[in-house]
C-alpha cells in the first residue's frame, strides 16, 4: 500500500496555498492557567467551509487530470467533506455530485448546494449511500473522492500540522482528533518528519473508539454503533489511514462525552471562538488528565467550527 | 468641558500597549456576499477580559498618581467595565472595589473576583449603586473610575478605532455601537483625526435609544426603562461623551431586537467567533438596510464577546 510521504505534504501545500486560508494559531492565558500547560491552537474552524476538510479536497481535485476532471467529482457525505469537495470543484470549474442521506440537516444540504454541488438523496444507511454513489459514478463518470481513505486527501490534511510546526517551535505534544483518520494520518506524517521528538497523540470519543481498538488491537476493527456528540468522528478508520497511524502515531486516548462538552465550553468561553464538538475532543483528553501537560508545549488541532446553534449542549 | 483630542488617544495607546491584546481585524467573504459591502471586523471580543473596556480602564488606572493609586480604584458595574477595572488594578498592584447589584449573574461576579477585586453588593437600583459606591469611596479613599463619562477612559477606548484605521485604509464608514458613549466618543475622535472623510455611524437598539434621541433632539435625554438583549448598551449617554459625539459623530441609527439576533447569528455562523449581542448591533443596522454599504469599505467594531452560553437567543 503506497502511503504519502512528507514530500507529498509539501507539494500539496504549494498546490493548495492559493485556495486555502492560512489559519491562525491562537493561545489563551486562561486556558494555560486552568490546565497547566502552554497550548497552541491551530484554528481550522476559520478554514474555508469551516473545516480542515477543504485542504484535502482541494489537493485531490487539483491533482485530477483534465480528462478526469471534466466529468466531475463525487462523494457521499453528510458533513464537512461534502461542502469541501463542492467548493474545491467549483474553484476548478467542474461538477460535484454529493450523495447525502435524506435525513441530513437542512443547513448542511443548503451549504453544499450553496457551493454549487448537485445533491442526490438516499436512505440514511451506509449501504444506500455506497450504492447510490456507485450509481452516480456509473452514470456521470465522475471521480470518487473519498473523505479520508485517499492518498491525496491525506497529503492535503497534513498541511494543517505542517503550518502549525512551522509557526510554533519546540512542541512536546500535538493533539489531534481521530475519526476516519485523514487528519491524524496527515498530521503524523508531517510532525514525524518535521519534529520527530514531538509526540503525536490522537484523541477519540469513547463512544466511537474504533481507532483506539485498532491501534492497540493490532488490526483494523470497524466502528460498531458509534455514538458521540462529536459527529465528525463517527466514521471508521480507513485502511490507508490505519497503515500510516500504526507506524507514526504515538498514542491514542479516549474521552467521555462530558469531557468533550466541558472542553468545548472552555474553548467557547475563554477563546471566544466557535468550534464543533469534534474539535474539542483533544482538549477533553487534557481535561480528563489522560495526558500529562505540565510545563509542556502542546499543539492542539481545532478541526472545524460547523455546529448547529439550535442544538448546543450547553 | 475639556474633551480628549487625538493626541490623548495616541498617548493612551503607547501607555496601554504593554497590557492589551493587539486584536485582529477579520473579514468574511460570505458576509460580504450576503450584505453587499466589504467589511472589516475589529475583534475586541478577543481583548483581555473579553471586551474593549480593558483599554479605557487600563489607561485610567495607569495615569493615576502613586498617591491616588495607593488607595485603590472603585466603580459600580455589573458588566465588562467591572472585570476590566479589576484586571487593570491588579496589573498595577492596587486594590479595586466593585459595587455590583445583588442580582448580577454569578458568572460575572466570579469573573470580577477572579481578577482579585473586592465585590460589594447592593440593591439592583441605580440609586443603591451610586450610594453604595459613595460609601465605599468615602471609607477607602479609592478613586472612582467611571465606565464611560471619564476623559482617560474615552482616550483609551479611542485606541480601538486607531488600530482599525492603521490596519485598514480607505474606510468609507465605521460602525460603532453606542450605550454610555465611551467607545463611540473615542472612535469618533480617532477616526475624524485619522480619516476625516470616513463617516462614523453609531448604532443603537431601538429599545434603548437615548443616544439617538439626544443626538437629533439637541440635548441630553436620559434612557427611560431601556429594554434590549444588548445588555452592554442599557446605560445612558454621559455628558462628556455627548459633547464629543454631537461634534464628531456623523449619524446614529436604531435597530430592532430581531435584527440584533439575526446579525449576531450571522457573525457566529459565518465567522465562527463569539460576540455578545451589543457587538452585533452595528451589523444589525446593515441587515436592516439602514445604511447603504454597496461597494463600500465598512469598518465594524465588535465590542466584546462575553455572553452567557446558557441564555442564547438562538
């Protein structure tokens, strides 16, 4: 299985720079005081479409040959990848076909349509999503861009940690959420190349702990009935992602739902920024004292900020 | 009545720079697209204590003679000025006495105490607040620092607009919320000195429209039973503030509660930052089309980000 190297991340970065936001790294004296470490938050909630997903999608779309691109791109997603792929396709002037479950929140459907994608609805099951996507691809000839189990997507996601490590030196730890593993595998590639002594620690909801079980169990275990407020982390680890993570990630810890909400609230109240529950999972691990941060410099990847204001957990 | 000049704002800026955050100016392509102007948001929600108030309080506290400072500072406030004065006093190593109504939200009381101030409770009436403050000042000899009707506080608040105009050239309009008028008077002094052709437009909730009535009525009308979700703008315009505003502010418009909530939601959803309702009042004026922004460059001062997450209007 061919996996991206740091050189692929570097090339991805040059390729996507004209399209992405260079997101800020923020810090908060009060969070440092409360938790006892020195934290650097990489704010992908300020990325275009409100999540890091735009990086990987842009890299994948940009790399298509003109022949492939002509027929458009396709995916199934009810989340940030759908919007990311739609905007990346629009930026290249090609079609995007997005299969969405028919129970998707209206706000997400509107966002994807707003970026110009064609939305195809299906039953809200994985089987229906995959079958519908296959039909769309068969009919249109569009190229499927998987949200995380994709070489070019992973290389694109690695640019988040690359920017973080370029801006902040001497990080002892980088904390990263894990769902399908796109962000985590890219982060691990970048950090281990740029700063091998930095520990890459993945953080996962206990209610969706397939990465934890796979990492320590020595083989890929799928997610079974995952349940967590961190709706970006419900997916199962991809095969390509797993093969990278088992080599380059140092540790995976799991966190409770209560800690996720507490960490999310801390970020909102202290930093005055909006992050989605998935983004709060790394800080939740610190809140739970699963990670020793005393006198350490900790990079935290805030993956996105797309949250339904009508359904806040506060 | 002696009023601050731009030179006072410049001196205040040098004086407070070691203490304040240089807050960012953010923009949002989607808000530009929705509203049809080019907006530059000056983010005082990222200021220390979460609001611009820290600038004025720091300037006033720093300017006290050692003799005056020794006995501490005092104010009555249930809002951002209380926390601002408490932190400014702690930074100088002096006492702060803050009179707060006994129905203040616990979170605000904790914040003020957290910055080391002594909190004195009173009945929740203006009369009780003023009498209690007088007693505290008589007893302690502390210097009263008024939240807005104060020369040095106004000069400090003017540094927000100074930073905005230094960072963004060619602004056609600057929009600023108005409550007691500290921020608006400082903003008007700075903008009219730095960029006289820029229109300074104050925005006020229709439910607390004393500045609007005073500005167009030709004399100071107090606030009568003000009622608005923008809890930072309930206060009546100060005399010193009024004398500046009537000379240097170009226009005052009022907005509905519905528009304030809509604008607040737009800022949260599109910019992924947390602002308090008072901060959304300027953009509410654009939402209501009270201000023509077409093809214009508009500076918007986001005054603060302290909002109770349990009581959101969404």
